[in-house]
C-alpha cells in the first residue's frame, strides 16, 4: 500500500486506524491539535505494535507514523480519515478546513458511527470525495469496515475507500447512508429487547446473558456486551438511531439504560454497570 | 423418564415442521421412543425410528406440542393431548408465539403445562428455556427439566412472557435485518457478513431467519404485537412477503 494516509484525531479510533494503516505499509500522518492527545495516541500505537508484531516489524511500522499538530501537514495525504469527536458541527468544520489543505482528488473519509455522511459532505465543495469508512473498535483487531455512500459520494471514491480497506487487511462492506448504517442499526434489538425483558421481570441480567450465550451461541450476552462497550456509548447510539429515524418505536431507548447513565454506572470503565467489575 | 421399559421413555409429539423433526431427532438420539403427529400434514423429513401416530398413545412419559404458526392448530393439539393423556403426564408446549397463560386457558389440566422456547435451530444450543404456566405443578416443571437434561441441555427457568427470551431477541434481530434489506441499506449477504464480523454473531440474521423459517419468525413477532399492541413489533414488509433469503441449513 503506497497511499499516504492522513488521520484526524489521535484518540482510540484514530490511533487504532493509524496503527492498521502503518502495519499495512502506508506512511501515516497522524494529526491532532492537542499535543497531549497526540503523545497518548503515539504511545497507544507503539503499545499496539509491540503486542501485535515482531520487534523489527513493529519498529518499522511505528516509524511510518508521523505525528503532526499542524493540519497543513496533511497536504501530502492521498486519503484522509477523520476520527474526531462525534459532533456534526465539529466534523463539518474539519472537512471544510481539509478542502483547503489537501490536493484535488484526495478521498475525505469519516469514521463516524452515527452521523450522516451526506450531511458531513454537504458543506464541502467536493461532496463526491466524501465517504464513510466506519472501523470497529478495536480497529487493529476488528476486520469489518463499513464503506458508506453519501447521497453525492462518487463511484470512484467508493472504490478507492473499498480498495484502501482491503489493502489494510480489512473486509469492506458497502452500505447506504442511513441511520446506524448496518451494524449499529441491526444490532439495536439485541440490547433493546434484553432491556425490556429485564424491565418486565421476565429474567435477570445474568440469566438473560446465559440464555443468549448458551442457547443462541452468541459470544457475549447483551448485558455483558453493554458493560464492555460502555452503557453511555450504547445509549448514545440508540438515542441517535431513534432520533434519526424520527422516533421509530423499534429503536426507543429504555429508561433502565438512561438511569444507569445518570448514575454513572457505565460498565467496565467505571467498575460497575450491569455487573460489578474489578 | 424411564417408565414403560421403553429406553429413556416415550415422547409423544404433535406440531409442525421443522420443529417436530428437530425434536424427534434429538429424542431418538437420547434414547426415547418417539411418536409424532403433524398438524397440518408434514413430516416428510422425519428421522428413522419415529412412528407416525394416528392416535395419541396414553402411555407417554412426556408430551410435546410444537406448533407456533397456527393458534387454532395449537389449541386443537393441546386439547387432544390434554384429553388423551393421564393427568400426570407433563405437557411441554412451544411458547415463543403464544404465552403459556393463554394456552393454559385452553386446556383442563393446566397444572401439567410448561412453556418451552421451541423455535427452529434453537435445539442445537446447549441450553433450554422453560416457562412454567400459571398454576404449573412442581412435578411438571421438574419433569421438563429432566427431559431437557436427558437431551444434554442446561435449563433456564424464565417467567412466562411474550416471545420468551431468546426467540424474542432473535426474531427482532431477524426482523430488523429484513427492514434494512428492504430499504436497500446493503445487500443481503453483506448484512449477514457485517453482523458476523462487526458483532461476532454466530450467524447472519438473514441466514438465521431463513433457517428458522419466515413463518416461525412472523409467528413470534405477531405474538409480541398481539401482547403489547405496539408498532415496535410489526413485521418487516420483506419478511411478511416470505423473507430475504432462501431456506438455509445452518
């Protein structure tokens, strides 16, 4: 893979995608305005490469990641993948700024999991170059990348994004720009119905998880998985899909989850969610 | 289970495909003698060793009623089993589409009735959900547990609620995948691949729905909608038309 990949945002997802691109042989320009975030991102990549590859190979991959605080450094990228905060106004601002930096023909991808690709691209001069590349967490391990076509994304951009994902060793799946894309939409009943069953007293947390694992063959039950993902994150995705489908009842959030977010019992990251951890 | 000297016992099954075949196969493998009666006709795929019964044998150890898609057929079967079998024979009934409480009102000896989460493909799992009916006798619940343990399953006892636990979650996943496919969010194979890769589901929801069969999925969703009266449980148009995938064997 010879394309230089620019990444905007050095958080968990940005660093993970940067690691994947570097491991696939690309030069990576990792941009974050915060020096602290950039340093943390580089540490995360270094740690990921230490555990994932041989020492020499890991060092070579790490050397291909170039941290940059100035957005202007992204000018050399052939593809830019934005992995910043999930906020439409923030992302729109980033994409408008990127247009003034990158060369014509550069693919502008967003790793959004919940926002509209069409809306992100709408204020740019080149909406045909804007595409969704939704990686899953943790990016180095998860094979899936949803390649999301906005209403004005060009065929060429779709193909280049798909090809980049393949070069990264991922499995690209093409999908339309609809709320939740594929996975975050189709998975909603896994959590929503489990919460309703719990709320109705049909079975307890551990019993529902045990049933789903042993009877259904799922790797994790819905409550174990919500604790792992973060109950706040899961709740935010549900709310987003619900809002964007204009309050379609299939996606209605559950008060149990809202209450847990209010209480700060967010799962593994806080030591307490549906289960106690640590 | 071992009464009558017939190996692990005699299991009388009524119901529909492919549930009757799945349960008959598992019962035979566990050493039971099986007699099956289909409503409506079916059973071309019955495993060897299963007797197709015209009448219900009174000397049964346990009776299984495995109909999800027709409430009328289910009611007839349950009444026939309840009339024919001596009081002590437990009656385990598929309850993913109809609550145990509703079924209990159809028969005289409700104390023998125990709901089971019978849905095609689920018997392949390592656990069986059972939901005692209102007024179910302890002996009937114990017998249900003993029956499934004889098939090599763990037991989870849940409250009687529409769709039980896994059938409700699973059929709603299948339904949502059909909504997405119908709205052309992605191609069918891609939806299945995305769910397996992105969430580690054991099967794609469309292929799973095809294996369960659209008729059984619709029956569970119809039961949920009937119970709750909510739009949330309406069937995706594509699923209502027969599903987005041909029937597959998982």
